[in-house]
């Protein structure tokens, strides 16, 4: 097969080229550290949420750039999980996570009765996991919630940009549009957008829910340009004290919709 299906390469790019900005920064910290670092160490030095720092650290382990160990300690208490960079060229070698993503996405798309709903629920769970929960009674206004969401999407690799209000179409006058200029899963999304784009919409919905934001993610328009997807947010009458659940409606693959 030679790593090709039709004209599509299923091998990942060279590892160094595949790292996003945040993950490369985490790797550099591991490489320059005098001793193994824990999740909280990385979070404090990068400003990332601890769950996001753990996400990148585990990704570096999976890609062969870092190794995970349990800290040796004589003091009482649970030992920390620590990470350190692997030496030399130990991380070199062909990766095929794209092939794995294609296999798993196809499995969901072909064997699950409502794959869009399942993908959105998975995205919702991960969006909440990667989001810092605000303090009790803290109320975010729409600009603050948008900045937090843009930060989360940026850390994952979407290269997001929230549009200024005067640059919106009339239908978005009371909401926010976020341009996503880079899809970290583009090659898979091009052929399974109903699953991948639904997962991305769910991720944004889960993040906004955990923030108790006065905004909701209504839909995601995939590939409005070759390298541009558009997320549409609108005001929400969210009850700040309630625990929200993942939405259950099925999405349109050409305009990934929300509730």
C-alpha cells in the first residue's frame, strides 16, 4: 500500500513538523529541565491549564518525544507522575496516527446509528476536561468567555480568531463568529466531516458549558474556504448554577448544527 489510499498519505508528517506551538514549548521545557517535571510544573511555566498541560505531555509520550515515570520519594503521600524528554534521536521514526484516526473515524461513521451525536458528546466531554472551571459565583461576560474559548482552541492547534462585531453578517449581530484557520485533523475531516466537525462543535459546547458562559456554540460551518472553518456563537440564557449536559440533536454534515 506504501502509505497511500488512492492519493491520500496515511503516514504522519515528520514528527518535528507535526508539533504545534504549545506542544513544542512543553517539549522544550522538558529538554532544558535539570530534572523530570510534573504536570503542575509545566502548567505554571507555560500558563496552560493543568489538563491541557497533561494533554500535551501525554501526546509527547505517545509520539516518542518524552517518557512518563513515577517520582521516587521517601516522604508520605502519593508519588507524582513526572515527565522527561527522551535522549537523542529516540523519537525518530515513522508515525501512523493519521491511519489510526482514519480507521477509528470510519468505524464510528459506519457502525454507529447516530455518529454525529456520539462525536458531539465525546467532544463535549473533552471540551469540559480541557477547560478551567471558574470560581463559584464568577460570571464571565461574552468577551471574556470568547477569549477563554479562543485560548483553548489555540492551544489545541486551530489558529482561531474571533471576528470583530462590525465585521459580522447581520444574522450574527448579537453573537460571535470564530474563524478556525487551521484544522489539526484536516486530512481526516475532509473525508469524515460529519464525525470530526461534530466532535469539534461538541468540544466548544463543552468548554462554554464548564465556563458557565453567556454564550452557546450553535453550529460549525466546515471548509467555507479551503483552509477556513467558521464557528457561530450566540447569546445564551444559561443558568449559572446548573450542570449542563451534552446536546443530543443530530448534525447536518454540511453545516454542523447545534441545538
